[in-house]
C-alpha cells in the first residue's frame, strides 16, 4: 500500500484552478502545473533570494552580487530558466544533462555541500507558496517539493563524485587550499596573468582537463569578496596554475586581484568545469571574443595539433589577450580588431571556417553571451554538427 497518494493535476490557465486525478507520480504534477508556474518564475526567484539571504545569511557567500542585482539579474534568470526547463523535461531529464553537469562543476568550485540543498528547498518552497497562493494545494505542494528534492539529489550526488575525482588526481585536493602568487604578468593594459603555486611547497604535477576553471577565494583580502571562476590558461601537468583576469570597472574581485603582488597568498578550489576538447582525435576550430581568449590559450598549449584554425574578435591589438601566443602558435588565425575595421557578422565568421573546408570540424566558442548565441546559431544554420560553448556567468541565463 502506498504511504502517500499521488495525484495528476489538470490546470486551467485562465482560472488558475487545478483539478487532480489520482494515480501518477510527482512528475505528472509538475508537468501539468508547469504552464501555471512558468509565467510566475521571475516573481518566485525574486522572492526566493531575499528570503534565503534573510533567513540563511551564510548563503550569501556563494553568490556573485553583480549577477544578483544587475538587470536582468543573471543568477536569478538562470534559476528561473532552470525551474522552467526542469518542469518541461520532468519525464525525461536527458536534454538537461549538459546544464546539470555545468551547474555541478560550478557548485564544486564554490564549495557547495549536500546540506545546503535543504536550505534551498525550504526557502524555494516558501516562495512558491507565497507567490502562487491558493493554487498550491497540499497535493501540488507535495509534488513540487518532491521534484525539487529529486533534482537536488541529482546535483549533490554528481557533486560528490566530482569532489572525489578532483581530490584523487595528481596534485589534487578537496575544499580550499592556499596558493602563493609566484608571478604577475601584464597580458594587456587591462588583463593580468597570475601564476599560483602551492603555498606548502608541493611540486606534484597538477592534473586537470584543458578548458576547466579554478575558483578564487579572497576572504583573507576583502570581507566582501565572493568566489569567482577563472579559466586556467596553462596546460595540465605543471606544478602551477595560471589564469588571466581582466580588470572590471568597480569589479571587487578583479580590482582586488590586480592589487596583489608576488608572494601574496590566496585560496583556490581544485579545477572543475566541463568545457573541454570533446574528441581528442578530431580537428578543432576556436572562435573567441574579448577575454574569451583565455580557454583558447589553454587549448593551444594542451592540444595544438588538433587546432586547425582560430578566430578572435577584439577592440584592438592592444586589447587582444594572448595575441603574441596566438600568432606564434603555428595555427592559422584570423583576427578582427574593431577599432581599425568593422565588427564581423556571425555569417562572416562562419564563412571564414567554411572557406577552409572546416565546417565538419568541432567548434569551440567563448566570449560575451551575444557573440556566443549569434555565432552558435549561424554555425548550426550553416551545417556545423559540433558546437561547444563556454559561458562566463550563469549559462541558463542565456536561455
């Protein structure tokens, strides 16, 4: 005998009234109520974050304030889109695998633990109840509660796997570890490369997957800093890690880092991230814009023989990160510097690859969200079968 009866609701989106039919699991409840919930997701997340920060202020340490409060707020929109995507795919979560993987990797960099999910669950369910009011019958509330807990279980089980993997690798560790800044180099007028080595003197090769990021924790330098992810720019297997940080106007973490010097100590989480070369034996085309050059530098160092063509868009030669390294890589390149010429259209970028008979290659894109979306769409329309993007910031905010 079932310990709890489960229901299948039917939603009238005009009256917002819900009729339930017994006999189906929580997936049916979520799928049927999704049309009523979707239009309210922005209200739900706008209620959720202030509620959680008030009731559980310790959670603020995980969130980038810039993403929280800019308009549209990237972090909040990512959660809103995640709710809709999860509800829409509740019976088959296969299409969400990539997004779940990326969220899990970013959570590991931040140090999210299993117990944090109960905090999210409690506050999110309170927000759903507050925003939707009488629509949330006990049966519907239980269905959404079970669904949120189910998604949480998927995430924290994946994250526990990743923590174990990261610790087991050569030079690996769990949690935050102290690293000393051993070199600071200006890459451009605004971009500075930092080299980190273990503060304990360890010299074991640090293994990771090219394209992954490290996570900086700067609480010992400024109380207001929250963790930030930065792509690792050196090849795996060295006894150090490098990243390139662009100084952002009023950016707390970037300005703090640009004020540090050799000998200063920071804390790092182990490398995580699922932006990587998908097939080591296939040809690659790298397309980037602005600071999106950083993972391409790592790919060049780690898999140069795979890279057949590289495209980069930037304001000028002086603003172009790793211009010298790209020119000297031996890879065919095409650069667009908009101060001295027009900004290329997505179709022009595609034509540059098509004219070299490379549409069958694997494409890797990194840069601002507008560049990523338009270039990805143009490549797909032209017939490219493999396009992988790296998003700086909440990926689901692009949805």
